[in-house]
């Protein structure tokens, strides 16, 4: 699944694509890239067509000034699907990507066959305090210092030591290192802060999909969460499961914020079973449903 490129509305979008079968769209989290899915893409591509883009402002995609809202990312993914000739997909989003997945399903229900939320953002205000601090004035300077080459060298040495010792959380160390090291580039850092501040403020997550989750009752939905997530609490998974009638819930013991990295076999098995056991949605939103949403 080599990295490929499309120019969409004048901006370069990099993506990985492979496999055969129904389309599965994988959406990474903030400060991440399509690389986060590397442990699960090969197995998934045996049964499905897998599309994993680098979101704008992330990975190798364009990082110029622009709209970094959830709605803009959802539109970008819709445009990517159209450009590649795909009509519908099972949409899988991890962390911030989960918020995008929910926005995509809300904006383009006709293109969303199923929704999978993996330790997803946008389901309550609670979030790791570090992310809240990064929304404060002056955080640009603090982030610049934290990502300076001498500091990154120290952090890299610590990470390599952890990997050599084969700690149980080694996949988390590698994933956090990829996210952290990407912020050493000034354009990526600026895009990260614009993305962060669009959904989080000093009080916590400022954007919530809870009031609209009832619209997903017709959408087959799988919620996968690491029980030991220290970034977004597992309580959000239970609340979303209760708010979406008929949703599947998979809580993975001993796993944190990255189930697809920490327990890739379990992740692939759960996702595969879900897709092959559910019928793709064909949703039409009624006036009654919309009025219920507006009144909340």
C-alpha cells in the first residue's frame, strides 16, 4: 500500500489504498497520519478495499493555510472518495478521526454504510489536560521549545530505550513518538494548533456530537475503546453506546488510546466481524428526526 497523491482543490492529499471488496475508510487522529494504521491495513486488505489518507495539515499532505474544522475534513474525505470513484464506505475514525467520522456520517449519510468509533473525540468535554493547556495563549512558544532538536533527541533516546526493553506499551511509545516528532516541522505545528483549537478549549472538548447521535440509530455503529485510555475516558464509549440504539460496543482490557496499534489482531477481528455481520445503511433523514435534533 504505497503512498499515492491526488490534488484536490489545489491541495495535495496523500493516501494509501489497497485490497479488494467493500471500501473501509480509515481516519487517523490529531498529529497522526495514515501510518498509524500500518499494523492493521494488510489484514484488512485481505477482505476489504482499504483507504487511509493523511488529513490536510497532517503527514505528507498539504499544510497550507485553510479550514481545519471537522466539516472541512469531512468534505475533503467525501471529495477524495468521489475522485477515486467510490460511492460509499464503512468509515472508521480514531480519536480526532472519530469526530470526523461522526461529522462525515452527519453530512453525507448517503455515503456512509457503517460508522466505527475508536477512542473517539467529540463525545464529551473530558480530555487529557495537556491538550487543554495547548489551547492557551503562548502555547505556540511552549510547543516550539518542547519540539526543539535537543529536546527531541532526549525524548527519542528515552523512546528507543523503552522499545529495546520490549515494554508492554511499546506500540504506544512508537505511536506517540511519531505524533510528537511530526510537530518539529513548523507548518505541521501550526496546522496542529489550528486543528486542536477548532475542537478543544481550556475547559475541554468544545464540540460534542451527543445531541445528534440519535440520528445514527439507522447506521450500523461499532464503538471500540481501550479500557485504560488516558486521553479520552472510556466512559465516553458507554455513553455513546447508550445514545445509539443497536450499536456494538467493544471494550478492550489492558489497552489505551490506540487499540489498532496495541491490539491489532483483536481490532481486525472485531472490525471484520462487525462489517460482515451487518447490512450497509441506506439512510434518509426525516423532518421529524431533524426537528428532534434541533430541539435538543
